[in-house]
C-alpha cells in the first residue's frame, strides 16, 4: 500500500498498523482495540490524530483552519445538519 501511494504523486498514505504500533507486542497494540480487531476509544483518537496530521502535512488547504490562519477549512460555519 505504501509503495502504491509513493508511486502516485498526490496520494498520501496513513499506515494505521505503524501508527498504532502493531509491530510491537500484543499488549502494546492491544490497548487500542476492544476485541482484537476493532478500535476502542483510545484507538479511534489515535487514528483521528494521525489522519489530521496527515491532512495538515499533505493537504493543508483541507485541514481545519487554525485561529489566526488563512489556510484550511473554517470551523465556524453552520453544522451540516443545519445546512440540509
């Protein structure tokens, strides 16, 4: 998967296995899972943080706009359910 992403110019890749330290012991990796497969709250937080960092680094114009910045998507708009 990483090789395919590297072969294409505008394709970013988030290695979730590496992010959640899947190459370590089951005790370390397992603390991010509920049942050995599905992420728990801590695992979901790690995945979210990793994804946001990837977006900030690779696609800053798509990242949530930080206060005082003019790059990214503003977060002060109406929630999606108010727009529909």
